[in-house]
C-alpha cells in the first residue's frame, strides 16, 4: 500500500519527491509529471524555464512509451531542434523515479558521454526534485559515467567500448544518435546487439534508439521501418484536413519565383517574408504563425499496421518545431544557402528534414563557387593545362590555367569535332605539348596516335587505390598515379611494332582523384575557379557522378562508391585528368612526396598492395620528361 500523502498547503516539492520514492507510479501522463517536477536551465535547452509541452505536444505520446509496459522498442527518427534528446531525458527521469530498473545510456563515444553527463544530464537531475532526492549521500557512488540512484544504477557507455556494452544488464537501454556509433566491424556490431540482448532478463524492458538519419542503411532508418512508422498529422486551418508537414510543400513564391528575386538572384529577406506552407489538400497558404495552434490539435498516426507488437517508431522533421530557427522562412533561406554544396545539402536533408540522403535526387545543377574573372586578372606566372576525352567521331576538351598554391581558372570547356581543332585549341592557349593530357581508357590506339603525333601525354583511369613509385635506394611511396608507361599506337594491328615511337602515358586512381575534385569544388574561399558564364552542359556533366553507399553483399558492411547518374560525364573526366596533370607536374602538392621530403626512408611501404604496379628500382628517364618544371 502506498504511503498516505498529507494535503498541507505548504507541502514542498522535495517532500512530495520523498513520498514518491515509496509510492506507486503516479496516475498521470509522463508529460504532466515532467511539467509538475522539472525546470530547465540554459544548460539543458534553448528555451529555459518550467518543462512545458504546449509548443511541442508531439513529445507527449513518445513520452508515454516510457510508462507503457507494452512498448518494448521505441525509435525516434527526428530532425534537429525537435526536443529529441530532451524527450529521452524526461522519459528516463520518469522511469528512474517511478518504474525503477538499471539503465544503460549509450552514446557515440566516451568523451561525448562525459560532456553530456556533466553539462546536460546532471543539471537536469538537480532541477527535478524527485530525481534529485534519489542521489546518494556517499559521493563515491556518484560519478560522471556511473550514478547510483536509490533503486537503480545509470551507466554511460561509448559505443566504441564493446566490452562495456556487453557486460551491463539493464532494463532501460538508451542508444542516442545511433547512426554516429563507431561500429568498425562485425565484432563490434555483435557487441551492440548483445547490449540489447542483456535487456531480456528484465520482465518489462524498454530499448530506445534515437538519431537524425543518415542513409537508408543507417540503424535509425532500419529501426523506423521495422516499427509502426508513426507520423504527426496537423489540421489545415482552412479545410481542416489532417496533413503531414513535408518539405516539397514549403514555397517562397506564389505565381512566379521572381517574387522573391532581385536582378535574377534570390533575395533572402524576400524569401523569408514570402515563405508559406501550401496545404496538399486545398492549397491554402498556411503561415508559420499558424503552426502553434495546429500543433495543439495534432495526432500521431501509424502507417505500418503489420509491425511487431511493442515496436513504436516515430518520424518528425524540423518543420514541426515552433522555434525561431525552424520558422519556415528561415528554413527556406537555409535550403537556398545549401545550393552548390553537396555537404550542406546532405546535412539539411539528414538533420532538418530527418530524411535519408538520396544522392541522385539531390544533384544540384548549379556550378560551385562561380567567379567573374578576365585574363588580365590572372597571375603572370601560370601554367595552361589541356585535357581531352576521346569519343567516336569527336572530342571533349577543357583548358585550365594553374597558378602556384593550387589555384586554377577554367578557360575552356566544350565539344571539339576534329583533331585539327584540338591542335588549334592548344596553340591558342599556348599549352606546351607535354601539358596536354589525352584519355586512353576507351580508344587507346586512337589516343596514342594523337599523342605520338603531337608529343602529348596519355592518361588512363584505373580502379587501383594507388601506385608504387621508387625513390631510389630501396625507398618507395604510393601515389595517385603510376610510373610512366609506353604503348605502341598500332598495338593489335598489322602495323604493330613498326617504328619505334611510343605513346607515353600514366595510370591514375579514379576514386582518389574524384575525392580530390570533390574537396576542391567545395573548399571556400574557392581556388578552383569556374566562370559565371560557364555553359549548362558543363554544369550537367560536372554533376554527372555522385558518391553514394551500398551494402557489400559478402561482408554486409556499408561501403562508399562513386556512381554515374548521367550518361555524359566527359567534361568531368577532363577536369579529373587536369588534376592528374597538375599532380604529376608538381603544380599541386602531393602528400606522398611531401612526406618523402621529410622522411627519406619508407620501410613501412615495402609491403605493397597486391594490385599495385610493378616497382621501378630507378626512375625512368621518360618520367623526368613527363614532369612539369618546378
């Protein structure tokens, strides 16, 4: 039987908390219990004061899962600024005080655990009277990573500690930001699953996972799909139909985009002022100021009625959050500011929209960091480099001027019809023959003939991750391109071996150079200049490939790879080959050679990769000819 509670007018919160230790769970929803007992400071939230859910009523049902013993698994696939972490903090507080069981709180790493415990969790405890009343008097029982409450123990563990994960029996398992967990192999992944297994010794366990999503292969998205897939619906102020807030319905113009533009460019103040949400049912223009009233009448609706019993999963994007930062106008501005940056667009899709990253859908056909420049603006000491992609009956070519310090300017990027036009283009831009690179991968003999005739150089893309180079005296390094090779321009024909002229070429690593190009395109302030007058064809071809992920069928691990999403990528290949020429010529700093200058002996490089090119004991004379002058 529960203890009798005196109904004295002056009953303090602390006295009330002491009675609650011996009392049964209160007959009130979790969110009401939190509003009664919890105050928040600036350490725990951007909106300090008494715990209130009136501006975020969507947290109420997920909080009830901490009280509902029929719920065994709870996943929150939520965007930023939606009170995701505050929800699990409040649920944990309620659980410790009213349904006591050992708790294991897993975060990406131990350092994050320590910071969170000190700066957010412990201040939260001190401002929740029933929870603070359960702190032990013995200070040795109260640590940053392990806290002994009256009836249970809460332990923080980093996901990169498999042994700790597997050795902590708990009834409440909190796995915060699971898509950032450092699971480096099958053994560690098994340890994480083992942590979930340890909850099964408890009669009413609750396993909670939260995160903003990353990819469709991420842990939180798989958990969301496994659960009952609940979305929050709001009534339209006009038609009263229950709708979900989805990003495609956010608009910052009515009839024409020009309403929010000045001189053809987006004006962010106009964008912010003009933004509204277009109801997907009646097309009514819902303003951000109406969102709070809509939230009060919102409700969660499951979409997967075949989910296993007890598996609740909730999806919520940042459009629902009633904060200044997440006002629809501010989000529209933030979205427009991601244009031209895959990194920023990726972050917006994951963190704000709580959606998985879809590279193919997120291609942005706008050149990055375009600049206005004239020939007279360029430094006098510059090196023109021309690269050519050979096609059947025509060519694609780029000319880029390189300065010292990795800065470069695109001067030409277009289709060229004949070899004579290629030769004229090289003469026009005063490109030295050894600085013209021609792709040999698909039409090697055709390219080799051009190379031999004009004294140009050949480039051949490879799937290899690197190539061994000899530095002499047994020292070797791995670089992004191979030592110089030679090819008969008539190889495989009746004219093979006639004459002694050979096309000089090098192999280059596709993946490594694509990564380099991506970094250079997104580095600010830009050094990889693209003129503002660049053609749409260049823009499309430069964005023809994206880096995406897949699950390796043999290992089951997540791997990253470059995927071609458009048929034509010739100008992109030319830009990649331009980087190869700059690296091989010493214009761009090569990390491997930089390291070689400071560490002459490369003993640890002796065990070369299986697929590496044969080691040349001494550099060929031709290689010196290939190099640009320092």
